[in-house]
C-alpha cells in the first residue's frame, strides 16, 4: 500500500490538511458512487499544523466530485446562440492570441479584462499577473477575492502599512476573550471554530462574544450574543471604544510608542455615548457594557471576522474600527491577541501575495507606487513604464465597462460570476454583451458557461501541483495525485502558453510549477511576505511552512515553521513604524429599509455547501444535507405577513425577485431576513439571492455590500414542493458533526 498523498482542502481559507487514498486501495461500498465506481477517499492529515487531523463534511467528500461533469476539451462557438463544438488546443490558443492582438490594436491594453479566483494555486495567480500586468500592460486582473477579502486587505494596509493577518491559529488556544463579529465561524470556517470551541469549553475564564443579527450556530456557543441591527457595526465598536476610554482601560505605553492618530480617534469616540449606541444597535445597555467590560478585563483579546464586516459599502472602515480597539488596548503582536481576518477561499491569501487584485503587484506591492512598479518590471525583464501606474478595473467596474463596450476580451477562470456578483440581472446583461468571453473551468455546465464563446478545460485540485496559503499565512504544497481528465491543463500552463505565443518566450520559459514558485518567491525578498526560504522541495520535505520565511532565515523565523506572529516588537510596515488609528463615524447601510422595502436581507453560506455549488452541488451527501434554498424570517414578522413555515413567498428588491419557502425561526432578529447564497439557476428556479443585492461598493476596497439590501416579502399560494418538515429539518453544525469526519487513526 502506497503512502497517501498529502494535500490541502480546496474549500475555505482554514486550509485543512488532507490525506488522499486512491480507489485501488479501497474496496468498501461506502467508497463507491451510486453506479458502483470506486472513489478517491480523503481523511484529515494529523500532521498538518492548522487542522490537526480534523476535517469537515466538505473536505471529507471533496474527492467524490473529481469525475462529475468535467469539462475535458476546449469548446468553441461563434455566438451565444450557437452550440459548442470541440476544438483542438492549438485552435483555441490561436484564437485567444489573435483576439488579444486585435483588442490591443483597437481598444488598447485596457480593453482586456481577466477575472480569476481564490481557487487558483499561487503559481496560477503569479503567471497570470506576469502575463496581464507585465507583458500585456494592463492592471485589469481582478479575482473573486474582491467579493471576499478586499476590505480586510485595505484595512490591514491602512492601519498597519501592509496586508497580512498578524495572528496564527495557536492564538485560538491562548486568548482570554474571542470577539467574533461578522462571521458564522461554525458553518463557514468549522475547524477554526472547533479549535476555539474546545478551548473555550475547557477554560472557564475564556469568554466568547459573537456579534451577528442571526443566532447562528456560532452565536449559540457564545457567552454573549449581540444581535445588532445590520449596518451598525461601527457604532457598536466605537461604543465599546467609548467605554474603554471612559474606564481608562488603555495601554498608554503602546499607544504612545507604537501608534499615531489617537487624539483624533478619541474625538470620534466622544460622540458614542453608551445609551445612544445601545439604542442604535438594537441591544441592551447592559449587554454593551458587558462586552466592553470583558474586553477591558481580558489580558489577550482575539477578534475574528469575515464577510459580515468585509462585504459592506463601508467594509474598510469597519475593519479599521475593529483594529482601533486592538491598538488602544495593546492587543497586537501577543499570544492570544490581535485582529484576525478569516479568509474566505483556500488561496485568497496566496492571491494577495502574488498580486492577484487589480490594485496590487506580487510581494505585497502596490500598482500606484512607482518604486514597486520599477522593481517588478526589472525583475520580469520588461522595459520601464510597461506596468501601468493606474489601478485596473475591479470586477464590478468590468461589468460597467462591458455595458459601455470598452471591453474586447473577457477571460474568466475558476469562478462563477453569473451567480456570485451583485445586481445579478444587470450582471448577466453585461456578460451577454461581451464580444469575446473565455471561460476556463474544471466543470460543465455552470451558469457562467452560458455567456462564453470559448471554454477551456482546467485541471483542478489533485490534478496539478502548486502551493496555497491559508488564513494564518501557512503555505502548503498541494501535489498532483492523479492525471487531469481528457485534455485539461493547469491554469498556469494555459496562461504561460498564451504568453509564449504572444512573443514572450523568455518570460514564460517555465517547465514545472516548482520553477514558477521559485521565481515568485524571489520576488517576495525583503517584503513583509518574504517567502524566499520556501520552495516546493522544502515543503515536500518538511511539511507546511508559515511566512515570513526569508532565506537566510533570521533566528526569529527559524525558531519554528509555524505559530509566527507579526508585529511582536510593536513595529509596523509604515514609514515611521507606527500603526494608524482611524477616526471614523458610521454611515450606515447603502440601501436602508423603507416603507416599500421594509426588510433588510442578508446572505451567507451553509455548512455543507461551497459558494455557487460548482463542486458541492455534484456531491450526493451534501445535496441531501442541503436540498433546497430557503428564507429565514422571525416569527413576529411571519405573523405580520400572515405566513407560516414551509409556505412560499416572493422576495423583491428594486432589482429583481426570488421565490423561496419560509423557515420561521427565533434565530433571526425582527426586520432582518436571511437567504443562503449557493443556489444559481442550475440548481433551483428563482432562487438567486444576488438578483436582489445592489452593486454599491466600499469606496476604498471596492468590495460590494452583499450582506444587506432592502426587500419586501409577498406571500404566495402554498405548493407541495416544500413541506414544512423539509425546511425545518436543517442540520445543526455541532462539534460532533465536525469531528465525525475525522478518521479514528
């Protein structure tokens, strides 16, 4: 029996280690699909430092999707009304090169747009940046991390001078107070929650505070649940800051020696009297004071957040306001303390390191900084001025550019914007106007494939070798353990071949992904995310490694491969080494409720599903766990509308509508509704939550406010498709359900 392949789960940003066993070694009926075909089997890797052998249902079943509905060959059609026909790779690549050259001559470089994914490996991301931002001279490369982590990126940059979460997972088991805001960690990052929950149960002094309009499975485990009104996060955080200031619960030495801007911040706090804050947030004064008192008494406070803060028209402001509390109490750079963003996708961190958003360059560099551009141009062997000084189009702006006929080629890879983007009806109309769309993915059909002219088959998880970086900055090697089906190719290989055919043979003379990674790592030298001490060979020999890991290593970085914290000396990546306070007031929801649309709709993930179901929708166990979408509503709101659980309603916003069965529950506050975001048109009729959401974005991060829009609810006649029992019998995510997927040995 051969040793299992060690790899990384390709779902959320927790970055759980997996071991994969081939079908030949498995003869149990449970390891076969409905047709009796043997399946690859995954189990938790006990040696992986981040997950310690644990794995949730998604990781436990991921191999079951490897051979379901795969796109195996390049496919082409002249128009969206025509059927696809199989073509050779040469025909497909020649068509891409010809189109790029034509667009460059007619619209210029900025007529090209590429939209990538946190599902990429770092090598895929890096080669794409070299092609698009370097050789083609446009910064119009964005990724679906724009929808997920860009507010966290902006918050870290503005407060600390650089992107990069300062914490590590070991802080989950070293904190006195875990402050979770805008994150349903139990369902969206279950192994992180499992580590925290076990520690919380074992230590009576450890407090868990959860801020969420819903009483999620995360909130049910909390010592204090603050069910605030959607959009009042900044008011709450400033209210806590007001009380900390009033009580003198500060770290004056840290403030004076390591920060700037505290005076302006305190002037803002003066306006957030506790009584006003409690009323505005819709919580009791006693609960507000309990939260502040817990923060004040704790020696180490760890905050965790995710989409609930990031996906907002003031997402960056929310992140910075949370960081303010850490700065005023000195809760940065110490064990069990710090502001810790939980990454949404498996390699969103690697994408940030490789420059995979339209305003950044590899190695945590910025497009707008001349010295950063020159460094990258020189390293890539390109003439000075080749990289544009203008940040490229974020994905929302790409849709506007399509409407305005300013895009001649749109290249989408490893993501499904025909479900995931806001204001979806308008998004689809924009996609339909693209004169030439390339769609590069592992699966077919998907909703976005309907808008493509050229389909490119991509190798996926387990079929290509590369690296991924998880939320705590741990880099894991993900080796190929099987051949891609048909003629599928690794994403980086596709980008590199296009580059060579465009005449950039020297820039893309890679033979292996290890060579790609070696070049990328060199470009991180001296940067906050220095990974020059990390290579494919070293990862294969030693296992996962956390950055910073320079070559040669310093005594601090060499002491351990894991559990490294940033800013332990109180020195930040700003010009003067000081962190920045942000003096910010709340502006509120971009689209508040009104007489016509009286409810606030929020969206989110479910435990078993992943994003738009491109993979999980093809796994039987998960489909049975989450068979259909639904709308959560408070009983008082349901009573006012004269509807009951299991009945169907139409939910309308100014942009569109959905039709869903009701789940009536006390677990959501009055005036707020919840719908899961996983169902596109391929999986259900009239259930696309983003038909409702609006396109307003944070002005700093460009991240859309996917978490809140104003809607109305209209009762419909009952139908037999959704009996109440089917809607109410949703599985609760518990510690035992997470651990059930862990192998006994």
